[in-house]
C-alpha cells in the first residue's frame, strides 16, 4: 500500500451520506491518503441499461456488480476489464472524440488492493463528479451525490478487502430544469470524475472540521472552533502556531465542539503579503497541520476594506478551463498557470465563475496573494419555487463555504449570476444569503446582478436583492451586446445602494490573430477598443470598488457556434486557449498597473 500525503493542493471535503445524514472531514492534504487517480475502465451507457432493466426498474445485478462469467455458458453482456479507459481526474468529452458532445451515463471502475488496520477509519473521497454520481464498493452501494463542483465521500470502514477491491461509479452529467445549474448555461458540460479520488485514513476519533479566523472587527483575536468525530464532552483539543509561540487548549462540549479563542500579533495576509502560518491541531494521538492566513474584510459605505484599508479590486473572471490544452482544469499546474496569468495582468483579485472551482485554485490563490470571489451555479433562470431546487442550492452553498472557510484569499461568497427579477427569485436568493451569513459571518456576500437603463444615458443598479448583499456585483456588456464601444463615453451610472459595487463582467469577443479595424467584430483591435472605452467610463464611477472583466481565457461553450471564429469557444478571453495573449490583455494590464501606481502614491 502506498500513501500520499499530498495528492493535490486542495482540501477535499468528505460528505458521508447515510441517506439524509452527512459528515464533513476537512484538510485532506495533511491526512494519510491513498490515491486512486490514474486510468479507470469505463462503459458508456446512454440507455442506462447497466442500472435499469427492460421494464425500466432498478436492477440488482447491474454494472456495479462487475460480474464475470462463472462457466463457458454464462453470458455477461459487459466487461469493464475489456473496455477502454479514461484518466481520473479528467472529463470524458476531451479524452474521447466520440464523447465530445455526450451527455448521459458513463460507468467507471477501478480495482485496487488495500490493507486495512484495526483502530482506523477509512473514507472514500471524491473531489467532484459531474453531475450525479452513485458510488459502489465491492458491488454494494455506499452512497450518492448531486452537484458537479463540490466534493463528497463515504465512510467505508469495515467494507474493504485485503485485495481485489473494486469501486464502480455511475456518473451522469445530464442536468434538468430542476437542477443547479439547469440546462441553459454558457459553459461546457464536462462529464466524468473531474477531480481526484482517494482513500483517507484517520484515527477512530479524529479532528472532523474546524474554523480558525480573525473575529469580525479584530486584527488580533482569533475566534473559532474545532469539531471532533465523536459528539463527546470533555475531550481536549490543542491548537498551536509555533512561529508565534501561540498555544491554547480547550475541551469539547456535548456536541463534540471545542470553542477556540486566542490573541496573536499576526502579520496580516494581503495581496502584497500573502503570509500563511503553519497551524497545528491535535486531539489524542491525531495531529493535523494546516496553512492559514489571517486578515479582515469589511465595508464602509461604498468602500471595501482589507485589514482596515481601502482596496480597489483589480480583477479578472476565470472559468475552470484547462490552459494550454482543452478540458476541465484539475491539477496544480493548471491553477498555477491561470493564476500567474492573472498576476501578470496586474490583478489582485479573481472571480472564480460560475461554480466552486477545484481547491487547487483556492489554495494557490492563498499562496500567490489573489483575493477570491467564489460562487455557486445558481445561474440565469432556475425553478425559484421548487423546494428541491432550493435545497440543492443550499447544499452546494454549504459545501463551498465549509470547504474554503479557512482560506484567507476568499473574501466574497456569491449566491447567483444574472438572475431575473421576481418575488420568488428574491425569496430564494435571500434564503441563500441568510444561510451564507449563518455559516460564515467573517466574509462578504455578493451576487452578479443585471442593470437597466433609467434613460438613454443612465445605467441604474436597483435590484431589490441588493438590500441583502454586502457588495453588489454588476454585469454589463456595453460595446458588445449593447451598442458600439463609444456608447460608454457618455454613460452615467447611478445606484440606490450606499454599498460597494464590483463590475463583475464586461467584455467582447476576439479571435487571436484576427486583425482588422476597431469596428470589425471578432478582431483583436475591436476587443482592445472596447476595453479602452469601458475603462474610461468605469474609472469615473465613484461607487465602484473593483472589476472582474469577462474573461481571462477563451473557454468552450456549445452555444458559441460561428465557424472560423468561435468553433464552440466563447472568445471573450484576453488569452486564447493556447495561451496566446490578445491586444486587450495589454490594454487592461497597462490600466491596472497605472492604477496600482497611482494608489501607491496616495
């Protein structure tokens, strides 16, 4: 058995489902992990014959049994071991050309040996599967999960053999009107086991979850908690920060949670000083290390304050699209490339749209000093009055916040993008806002809203959801979907809210290498021209505290079909999918660097 203590840079959460119950384990990278990444055998099953019989009833002898003929006469009509393979993590769309547009079920199978030890607990962990997954171990169902961008896993203690174990996962990437997101989006619906898979080994009693952040309003006092796996009172929990010679101990209550309080003279985390401390947590014989930065984030009027100081968010939006190759981004190298491009652009901020990204991205942002907007895929139009849809959204929001609550880089939780006004929608999103505040009161809540015209030359932000948000995002496309770029020159902006605003999207499409005049669509010149007019307009708006133009890199989208220009890519990227920087990249880069220099001189 080979253990890897660093499978990937992310903290994968484990959601152990006992059909209605769930449990979360934090900080996978610093636990004992056995990777199941690599090539898995797969079966493509568009009619779901491996799950349903010919009467469309669930089978008890489906593909999850991984059956083999017992004699020459027995005919089993599938065989994982003779099928083709796909790499995990990865999407099936870009690994097999015939699956490029495929939406449906694919079965994955991985065989492995494992020596379980007494006095230990074991969990099967998935970074993400898109969209629905049913997981079987050695032919028996151990759980299921819905949501394509959040981690999950299951307690498999006592269910492992010494050898000849096999995991089978039914992955179905189809979405519907009831799901989050629903069927109409502007990104590729990559299917598969898209993030890492591992077996996690813990002690029988282990550190289950924790939150260690500066108390709201303080730059010295940490207020948090540590939860152990057993809901028992009186168990000692020790927290240390060796670099600061901080050590504190607390006892758990009857809920298994120990309240943690201590003061420290912290070097506060910021884009200029992305300081991370080694934090050591211990209970019994279990010791966990974690890397945590300490900083404050709040608002004052129309300003955002980081560590008490006004900050302007020089940002860019990013999809979880692999740079230099096609497909879903998943590895450390992908995160490093994307975020270093953002740094080169002059950014101190990234909007990770439109779903929780792989935690490689969030942890890399922690290290590189990039502030993060993190979002769930409540996108465009969904079923606002469907209780199951709301429950799904609440679960995805909870998983996102739980996974990333100890990351200093994350300053904004976003509950939605470009949703239409209605009373049911307002109630739905306000429920999410309240849930986010309940889970984490140390960060700011936002959403990407739409604006409308008060008159021909005035943009008005008056979405009633703004009443419940800390920061208002605003998407606008003057110069692309809305007139010519010069339309921005005389545009005025107004808002009914005395709160910070972020222009969360603007931009236009250009094909790298296509050159023409500034008013020829798809040319690099026209994209750069649009940026020039946008930036001139937006720097005059006093209540704007930042921007995240759309978007860092071209990304795949089935709705973008113009041959020779789009070819199933949204071309609003400042960089092509091959890593080639367009003219508009340098336009925005110069603006950000000049802006940063001016702020430093104040």
